[in-house]
């Protein structure tokens, strides 16, 4: 009898997964909703009675119910690079010409919709969903497998001739009808409504209760395969194969994807969807163009941040007019001053905008911005608000030209502007609070030292309490110092101390990036570490030796020399060395870096 129950559960699981695929992916249901519900109820009862026979790909997991206290951060096996974005058709034409010039033979391009949601990477092993990771920072993402299992268009068990192990990537989005229904319900319950589907999809994916995720009805399109030895010669071939395994992929018949070997074909696809996107049941914010052939993709290669064989065309952002109430100034960790427009609140592309960056003094002068003006605001990439112009017809006759700040708004130090640079700077890097706090926040951030238990709010709290004033002080914190702080329980203090100690194993190139030398980003830090191998060699390097390093020019070389010229920075490095941080590369790690760069 027990074997009979095991087979019964197995057969019901397979049957219901097939019905799910027919209904949600193919939109061709083969049973009534009532019959489906009866079969699902039968499976639930059997799984409750014989839990040892319940399968991990059971459709009962679609309803959720598990509570996740947090989401693990996991490294992507294949980096999740972002695409180069363009708002100009000229850029797309240049991309096509450049690709044609760099590789031999004719090139076929694949045009796809750019779904406006949350990027996801799904790993399958032996045909079963094994892991789901968000994009995160591109090298690491958050594991949200339990929540992704609730999305009915994502198969738990594949069918057909699929590879033993691979990753498929796509976009999880909120269907507009589901989003409207959710907001209608929240309004009826006197709860605040959500502003836009994209942010709500991302937030939903990180809810701790998977049952709530299941109720919201997220959806997903998958559009790229990654793996070792995949049996395909082109992106389009892999996409079609994925469709036969049970994935919801863009379809040619719906005009969601198109192959073309001409710039005219690319432009026709862009023009068509610039108009038709408003009739879709989900949001898109542009078009993605990819070189189809995997061999030609390999020839074109990658930059540090994005593939050279693909580009995204972004549709023009929504624009609206509102009043400029005031201009204030923010100080960054490098001392860079950013002017900020404080605006009369206005709804723009689904979010309420109250502030927008003005970039620098040149931008303010170019637009002749004045407090009291009615200004045009749009979202660059439909994410970051920016002021793009002034409605001169509504300008008051007594308006006063804007005079840019001459002193730091935080420490009152006279601002400095280097010749040839647009940005003003506060030179008081050891006495200006936002710079001090900003440097420490950068140091402990996820891309740098990634110190568990220590976030931006805690850094500010520790600074205000007089416990830290530079990054070396972090390594001298004690539990007794931490416990009296507000919201610092014993477990939190233990986690922070442990996280600080664990960060001492972070490799040299990451420590170098975390120190925050101006212009030394992640890629440059890796190049420097690979070249000089130790901090001692870097500190003693001359200008001529620095500019010999790949990607290091005059500006970066001068910045590095200026950094180590200051005694307080040399003392800081010595203290970090004493605390045991990594300031040299071992041979094994160096070999690993050489393989990548």
C-alpha cells in the first residue's frame, strides 16, 4: 500500500504540473478550474498523510506558507552584467556598425522587449528548480527560491530534452491587472497603495512570507541561457529550446522577439513597440538588441560592466513641470558637492518626486535655474529624477540668479574646484562629518568589506557616540562599548564584533577599493592589486610606474600619489595592517585574478 501511495503522489504531481504549464504558459487549459482544484486538494491530503513521499517539485509549494527570516547572499556562477543603455537611435546605429566591423561575416540580431521588473537567475539540476537568485550587485544576489516557487509560470519540473544543469535568466514582473487589483484591495482596507508595478514586484519577491507572495500573482518571462557545453549555436536557438522545456519565453508570433540582419529591422521593432507598449498587460521600458550567434558574441566580448554584443534602447522618459522651491547642497564621501533641487511634490512615472539632482554649478548656469522657477523634471532611465529645463514663460520678473555655494554646508570650509573639473569639493576630508561618515560607510559596504552586523545607520551612530572617526577604529571596537548604544542588544553586538573579525580575510584588491582612494573603483583596484601585489609596493610607486598599469591614467595616478602623500593616510594603512587586514595577494589568488582579467 505504501508504494501505491508513493506512486499516486508522484503521478498526481506530474499531472498537476502539466495542467499548470498548459494554463499559465501556453494559455491552453485542458481541465476546468474545479477539476484542477479537486486534484490539488487530493494531493494536499495525500502529502499531509504521507509527508515522506511529497516531492520538492510538488505544485502544492505554489501556495507558499514558509517564513524566511532573511535571504542568503550567494555568488552568481556567471556574473549578471547590466546592459549599456541608450536613449538615442544614433547610438543603436553605431552599435550595429561597430558589431559589423569587429566580426567577420553577416550578423543576425535578436530584438526583444525590455521587461520592467526584477531580474532573476534560475538554476535547474536534473530538470528541477534548484535555486533562484536576484541580480544583487551583479556578482552576488539574494536567494529567493521559496518565493519564486510560488510563481506559476516558472516550472518546478522540466520536460523534454533539457541539459543536466544550467541557468536561465529573465525578469519577474507584476501584471498590470494584478497590480491594479492589489491596490484596489489595499485602498478598501485603508492601507497605503503601491506606486508602481516594478518596485512592487521587487519588494514582493523579498517578502518573508511566501504565502503572501503566492497571493499577489507575479509573472515571469525568461530570455537567456547560461551553462557549460550547452548544445546551441545561437541565442535564439537556446530561447526556442527553453520554450519546449516548459519555460515562458518571448514568442515570435506575439512579436515579443524578432530576428533581423539590418539596422532597418531593428528600428522597425523599436518604433512598433514605442507605440504598442501601452497596450501590453505588463510594463516595458525599452528594447534589447543582441547579437544572435554565440561565436560572434564571444568575438565581441565584454567591457568591465557590460557585454559588447548587446545594448538596450530606453524609451523616452516621462516629463512633468513643477516648482523649484529651493536649492540645497550635499557633501559626498570624497568631498564632492552635489546641488539638489527641492521641488513641489509631483507624481512622475509612478512615484512622488520631491527632490532631483542638479549635478554641478555648470548645469545650474546652463539652465539658468532660479528658485521659484517652474522646471521640467524627468526620470533619467525612469529611475533617477533630473531637472532638464525651465518654463521661461512662468518666470517671475523679480527672480534672482542662483549664486552657487562658496562654503561647505557642513563644515563651512571654502569650496575648491580643480581646473577642468565640473564638481566643487570640500577639501576638509579629515574634519567634515559627511566625508568621515561616508568613507566609513563605503568601507563597510557590500561591494567593499561587506561587514556583517554593521550598516550605514550604525556607522553614523558610532561616529556620533565618539567611538569611531576612521575605518581603523572599527577594528578596535569592543562589546562593552557597543552595548550602551540605543538598539544594540547583546546578539547585535556579538554579530558586529564577529563581522568585523571576519572581514580581515577579505582579499587585498577589495580592501584597496574599500579604503576609498578617489577615482579608484572596483576594476581599477583589481588592476592595481594584480600589478603591484602588495600595499608596500603601491605606496612606494612613482607616477611613471602607476601610469604603466592598464586603465590608469594621469588623474588616477595623481590621486593615488596624493592619497599616500598625506601622513594621516599612511598612519591609517599601518593601523589596518596591524589589525591583520590583507594587504598583499597570495599566488593562488593572483592566478585566479589572472584568469579573469
